[in-house]
C-alpha cells in the first residue's frame, strides 16, 4: 500500500474520504509532465461523474426549469473557472506533482491544471469507493455554491450553445475525443475532435487543455452548422 505524505493525509481529511487505495490519490495529483503515469484517465472518469452528480443536484433543486436551462446552469457549474475556485478552496495549490518545466512556467497555480486535478480526484474517489462516495464528495464541494435560476443569465460557452442547438432539433449530443497532443509536457496543445453523427459532421479545435480544446472544437462545429443551416 502506498504511503501518503502529511500534506496528502491532510487532503484526505478535507476530502472527508480515506482512500483504501492511496495510490489513486497520488495518481490523481500527478501531471503528465511529471510521469507517464498521470491523472488524465482519472480526469476523464471524474468529468462524467461530476456531470451526473451536478445533474442530480439541479434536477432536485430547480424543478421548474427546462432541459436547456438546466444544461446551461450545469455548464456554468462545471466550467474551468468554477472548478479552479473549488480546487483553491480545497487547498490543491502546490499538491499536484509537476515536471520541472511546468513548475518553472507557473503550472502549480495554472487554473486548467488545478481544475483537471479536481476532476481526477472525483474519478479517484469513484474508483476507490463507488458512485455514492464520489457523489457525496461532489455534494460537499458544491455545498457553498449558490445555485439559483438566475445562473442561466451567464454567457453561454460554445459547448452549451452547441448542445442546446442539437437538443432543439431533437438530435443526439456531440461526441468529443482527444485525437492528438503536441509540444513539450509543460506547453502541450490538445487537438480535440467534435462529432455530430446524425449530421455526419466532424470538426477539430485546439487548446492548452482538454477542456479548452473541446470548447474550440465545439465552436468550429457551431460555425459549420450555422453555415450549413443559416
């Protein structure tokens, strides 16, 4: 069993989850610039758990809102800015293991890295103890976030706008996948493909994180759709 350092033991207490598999906690805080064994797969898993948990929160808290309105609020709650603030509140700054180049370039405080690590932690808790434990963590993380119908007034991002357009046409949600990464570990560019199978469309975008790449790909898809369906 992996031994946890005092800072990670303290993080366990803040998470209110004691890992049966401590290696998962260490992996969730390991950036790709530090090791070939890093948090990105856990982040992928945590992203899905987070979206389901937030959907449940919104379904119960905002019973009068439409699917599109709920989707927009959820997008606000899982966007990088919100996750970054939650990561700061949780004390993740300085806990993510980074390579020397990433450290020199300020990676320890980079919002995209902290947001991704938070999602990886949710994925790690899911693997360690199941959905109930991961869902309880999300509930605790968002306990102090005020969720109101007025959150729909926030500016839509490209992913939300694309999702709402497709839902309005009764089409399935888009598929996103990372197709390539470029550059050094501390300056990587993620190339992401967005696919809408029912329209037989595929578009690509790039960004400094998976999330940014998805937004770029979603915007490219929106541009293609609006050109074809003005």
